[in-house]
C-alpha cells in the first residue's frame, strides 16, 4: 500500500485542498511539509506525539519534514480550541521550552544529512516591522472572513484579544516564509487549524501567483490528540521526569474499548493487516490489544527496555504476574512522620495519588483507597515507619492508580 493510501486507511486524513496532487507528491516522496509546535511547556505531550508519528511515516516514504518551532507565535498563543487567553511567557521561558522540544523530537525524526529540518519562526517573526507587516501581509486578509473562522467564533462571546487575533496572520506568514526559504510545499495540522492553514495557502497564491504550489492537509489526528493528551490529573508528557514510562504505559493500557483499534492504526507502526485481525476481538482479547498498544507506544517514546519494565510492572499489579520492582514508587522522608507515624491522607496526597488532602479524604471516605490489597475507610488510619522498609506499601486509588510507597 502506498504512503497516502495508508494514511487514509489508518484514519489520519480529515480534509485536503487538492487530493490528487497531494497524493501524487506524498507517494512519490516529493512533499516538503511542515507541522508547527508552539513551545507552551518544557515537554512535548501526547498530542504532539501523534504529529511526530505522522512526520516519521512520511519521512520513511522519502518525504522531507520541517519541524517548525514557534518561538515567535509562542509570544502570542494560538486561540484555537481555547476558552480563554493563554498565559503570556517570557522570551527566556520560550527559548528553554524550544530547547527541550529539540531534544525530544530527535527521537522520532532523522535530522541527519538534510533528511529533515528544524527551524524556529522567531527567526523571521520577531524582527518584523509592524507597518511593513500590515502592508505586506495584512492587506491580503479579510476581517469578515477571519471572524467566520472557527478558531475565532468560539471566542467572540467571552472576548478575543487583538493580540490573539493576529495569530492567523502570523501562522499564514510562516507557510509563506517556509515556502520561499525551504521549498515547503505542504502543511499538516489538526482539523482545528483548518482556517489558519487555508490562510497560509491563500497568502502564497496571492503573493506568488496561482502557479505556486501550496497544499494543505488537516488531520483528525491532531485534534483528537489534544483530547487524548489530557487526563483527569493533567497532561500526559513525553518527558519521563514529568510522566514516568510506567504511567505513560498505563495511560495507553487504559484507553476505552472503542478507541484501542483506532489508536493502534493511527499511532503504531504495526502492519495494518495485523491490526485488522484484531477487529473481531472481544472481552479479554481487547485487553491483549491494549497491552500491545501500550507496549508499542512506550517503546517508541522511551525505548524497548522501559517498555519491557513497564509491561512487567503492570502485569504484576493487575494479573499477579512478575515482579513489582519496576512499578512507580514514592519515597517518604523522615520529616514526613510524626512520632514515628504517618496518616493515610498524607500518604495518598504525598505520593501523588490525590491532588490535595481534601481529595485524599474524599477518596478514602468513598472506599476508593486500599493498602496492600485491603480497603481503607478510616481517614484517621496511620502507619508505623517500619511498614515502609523493604518492599514498602502498595497503595491503590481507584481501579488503575497504584504507587509503591517506601522509606
């Protein structure tokens, strides 16, 4: 199966501007495409991971990816999908986040020998003269059309700052600059980016003529990635110091039954034929599919060794197989104890199983906390220091959250 047809079969393509031309370029390895990453944190998350997997697929087919880091657009913040304005970051914070992104991206994309590029839009956006920008770019945008865009419409009631209103123009200018500087002829993004992306395509055609090739593709992938990248406890990060390999594995091991095959198709590099065979799996077989998904994605992000450890720890917890050696743990300090004891609420909160003491109390009162397999309902329950020596204490909150607590 050719590259573009495989992207369709895996459920990655939502909309395109010129399918026949795009299909031809992708299948012949002639696409020079970009995906943008605004450095809003010091780590990439699951939503970014989906885009990186796509870049890897296209690169394997001979196409050239450009990872565009938003050192310039990050100064404003994308209003798409937002109910309020992003917190403004300093230049120093943005640069730190950009540096973190660079290290993580290299795990997925081969930047050697000109096979891919990593560029920063701060290189052209931060030095722009405002009046020149208005004359060169602003004249090609209709405010009426911009206000009809989904990324702005959903913000009009609560208020859209003029700062954010400029984001579409800046993103469009990115495509225009990448086209001229690097021969970038295609852009990918989530379906929430469609209006911004069309703005870039239209700018190229208006500035450079109808013969200029500028293709856009949007993916169901990216917007779903943003949803998948969030859990009740926060974002799922690719940095192992922010989301441990075990927690990353568990996140994918716990996807819903209805999502597991979709995730296998969209995110893993397993052959479609192998995934299609799982279509009729039911019951316990779906748990096997989830294990395969979790293992494959943890291997991609953290390497085979961490994937093996995470799988062994998960099986030890949920199926009574293997060792607890590699499960996540929290280490108590001497100062956490009062008269040689520590109460259950402190254990649950300090270990990260609850966001606050009040949250810990609620979980205990509702019967959602157990210690070494025994349910704890007494919020005043306390434990001696010697309980935490050796293998420590296994604390469970809900059905899927575990922590080994040691001294």
